[in-house]
C-alpha cells in the first residue's frame, strides 16, 4: 500500500510542514484544496489554478456519479484527463452530501438509500460502492464512506452509534479497495465527544489507512472544543500519516488547524464568498458591492499578488457585479483562492522559520477587521 | 484631425488589408471587434483577449452612462485604464440601443428622450451629448449619434427623414467634438434604398470624418441587397478612410463584407451563441449540450488552436453546461471568439496572397454544415 508517500520536513510546535507525494504530483503541506465539486472550480480553468499555485483539487464523487456519471469520466482517462487539471485530485465519497442534501435519505447498516436530487430515482450508496465509484473516477486520494453526525448534535447515543457504524463502513471500504495507485483515507467521527473521537482514531489506526481525516467538525461545536477534538484524535493517529480537516474553514480556522498539525484543508468559503462579492484581504473582509467602491481605483487588496489585484481596481470589479457579468465572480474567486493559497505558503515558510505563532496572531487580528 | 492613420497594405479585388493606427495601438484590418457592452467581454479577462489575438474592443456609451457612469470611468483613466484592456477601444453612441431597448423613447430634432431602463428617470441623448459622453469615456474611436431605421423597414418616407436627421446630427456631433486624440466616425443610414445610402455617404464625406460606418443593416434586408447597399455607399466614401459594418454578423456575413472592402466588424453572435452552447467550428456549427457529446473526448474543433480546444474535450464542456458552471460559457466564448479572430487573420493573409475568393467559398460551404 504505497499510493502515497508523506515526509514531514519541518516542525514548529505541533505545526508541521511536509511533502505529500501522490500519483499525479507532489503537494507541499499544509495545503488548501480548492473545491471543484463537479470537476471544476466554478468559473476557473485549470490554467487559472496553476497560476494561483493550487496543488490539489477536491471533487465530490456523489455529484459526479449523478452528472456526468463515472463512466464518462473514466472513459476520458479519469478526473485528470477529463477535467484538464492534470495535477492531483482528492474525491470525497459524498456521504455527507447524500445525507444532508438528498431527499428522504435513509441510513441503515447496508448504506445510504436516497432519492436522487436530480431525477428522483432511488439510489443506494454503500461503503463498497463508494470505493468502486472513486476507483472509476481515478482521483489520487479517495475517502471512505462515513455516517456524518454534526459535532454540535445533542444526541449522544446517536453520535456513538454513527461513529461505530462509520468504523464498520471504513473496514468494509478498505476491504473493497481496488486500486493500489489510489490512496484511501479513513474519517474520524464522534461528534463533540473526546472519548469517542479518541476511540475512532485508535480503531482507524489499527485498520490502517494512507491518511486520516477529521469529519463532522465546523458544524456547530465551539472553536475551542474543536481544537481539543482534533488534538485528542491526532494523539491516537499514526504520526507520519497525513491528516485532513474536512470542510473547514475561514482563515482563522486554517491557522488553528495548522497549529494542531493538520496537513490538508478544504472549504467552499473562499469560492462561495467570492461569488457573493465578499473578498478576503490583508486588511480584513471587503464587500465589493458596497457603493463606496464605485470610483475606487485601488486594487481589492494592495498587498495581493493575484491576477485580479494586479490588473483591476475595486470600482471596475464592483461594476462587474452590478451588471451581472460572470467576470466579476471569476475575478473575485481568483483573488480569494489566491488569498487562501498564499496564506498556506506563508504558513509553510513560517513553520520552517519557527515563527508560525506570530503568523497565526496576525491572521486572527485581520479577521476582526473590515474594509467595508 | 489625425486621431487615426489608416494605410491599405494589400488588395484582392475590392477586399483590402490595412493597418489602422489608433491612440492605444495598431489594428490589423480587416478586424473583428469583440463586443464588451459594459466594458468587459462577458466572462473574459483582458489577458484572455490578448491571448486570443483581439486587437480592438467595442463598448456601448449609453450602457456605460447608465452604469457605472462616465465619471467613474474617466476617473480611472478612461476605458483603457478602468477596464484593464489597454489596447484600443471603440464606443458606439448607444442611439440604436436607446431607441430599441428604452421604454417610451421619443425621437425629435433635439435628440432621443427616453426613460432609463435602469431607474425609469427621464434622459435626453443629443448628438452633442453623445460626443461629450464618449469623450469622457475616452475610447480611441467614437461614433456619432444616429437615428437607426432597420433596412427591412417598409416606410420609405420615414427612412428618408431619419437619414436626413442622422446627417444633421452627424454635423452637430462633429461640431461638438472635444478631443483631437479621439477619432470620430460618421454613420451611413438610408434603409434598403440605394439612392438614400449613396446620398448619405456623399454628405458624410463632404462633412469629413475619420472613418465611416454602415448602420441599420442586418435588420431584415436580404443579404444580396445588403451587398449592393454597402457597395453603393462605399463608392461615395473617401477610399482611404476605414469602413465599419455595424453589428454584423455570422462568418459568411464577415467574408461578404470583407469582399466589399469593409475594414471593421462587430457582432454579438459569437459571444451570445457561446453562452447558449452554440459553437462555430471548421466543420460547421456544434450544439455542445447535445447528449451525443456526453462521452466525446475530442476537442470541440480539432482544427482550432484556442485554449479551450487545446485543453478540453466535448464531454467535459457539455458537462459544464449541464451543471451550470460559468466555466462552460467562458470556454465556449473563448472558442467562438478565437474562431472569429482566426477567420479575420486568414482573411488578411488571403488578401495578401490573392486567394480571398477561395477562402470565402470555404467559409460559405462550412456554414451549411452542422456537427450536431
């Protein structure tokens, strides 16, 4: 099982810098994965993502199963050949989306039964099916199917039974594995319960995966509690395997995760906020639709090196949103993704320099500011 | 009055190749201008347009007056500084849009009174105001305000009076001219009446403009009649001034215009069709949403050198349209614009080689084909 190799190259407290070698490329960690649910980061071409410094993209196996179907992707050579992003891909199984988005989802030991949100037909997603689907899509990294219960949930018995079921599904997923060239990550569940998170991590470590993810976080628990939950699980995980905090978050969440020794992150926040005209900047958040920017010729963030800030002023960007030109969301997406990717570059350098704590303080201070 | 210089460098029959020197750059003619109504070609960044080989963009002064207002554009250094497209710009006055789109437009000798489609407030666009507006926007080339009557119109008296009024407005526009560094083009009207077109061209030539446009064509007249109308007017225009056929058209319309000695073209067809998933290819038109392309890995047009065709297959492009990703319209727009710009490059080379007639035959044959 050597679908990946991971080397930690520097440490600063619990924070760590590393190199993650995957089938289609090398990823410098800690890394942020732009979200390309349907096989594209909305509005961006692969060449845009290369220019921004993206290294690894996240797609959703369930959504790609619905459209265009894994056969079409596989026929084009898998995600890398089909999409034109020839670097590494990670696919989430889509279990979270199935249970949260699908109509009348019903979870039992066999898997998740649901009505397709696309055509209403009945579907059954099983741990084995999720692995087979991801094998067909051909990402560098696949995720096991899990039963995701929000950490903010207040049903302790329900959390424990979902955690135990997720472990049984992880084991079934591992047994169903088809490709030696595709890494498979286990997912720690257990809600906001430290003991359950610890037990899940121990059991996943015994099963043995190429990497491990924290699931169900960022869904209602306090940020302080989250740090404890992540740390508690990681104490039981193999120290040299990559760790992935799923679905989080804002810049302050990322640096908090990096401080705990998390290696991989994804979140829809930078891209979704961009489409709504909300920009992350070195001076705090900026709502580009605000009328005060109508005649502002400054770049969205004077400290930013992205293509948007190098070329366009705030007034022009605001105008694009006002007239509904798709170039507006695209330029904002380029900017926000570059902000996130640049933040991770700075985190990696700071870890090597032993100055990560001061970078974290700086990021936390900026989150309390607004340009408008 | 030397806001432009125009040199004809090769001829093939009536078709001609030239160099049009404007304040912000040199344009090789015959040239196609991508339409950037609100100061952007929808979804495309200036860097995209440079890569495609665009030379000159068309914006609409009336729409920019509504949003963001000419003051905001002027404060950012005019269209070139504001938009990031630092090459040449041409602005249409917007008279056509005002009369066709605005609510309750009323045309009299003074100008066009109308209710703003944006906020309902009363506006008055005069020949002098149109020139002042375009001076503030700062394009390389401005157009006089005209009263545009479709060539397919069946009211002969109405056509003649609009043509005569357009001539009086052209004279007023010329007198109101403010900037020596901005070219001003007159517009030939006269519906589908050869004698009126000839008279309009003679009178505009007497007034003297930097260039001349054919207006009101492509609006219902037969293509054969259109060629006669263009030729009749051009016989009366100064032979060494650039000629612009406004708002036309499909590839076969462009080569027909080039054959008559037209130098400049614009049309929304390539960009609008692209947003609807209709692609121009060397093998005919291609409707990318068609289900038969779902697993087709071929580029949209194997003979095309655009970024879309170099990177993506038809199946992926179709998928982007299916899931509503803005990248789909963008990739299709890149392709269609490259098709048009490449067609004009081929026309220029063919004129130099004396083989323009065979290029035209080839284009006309391709328009009768469909890939799907």
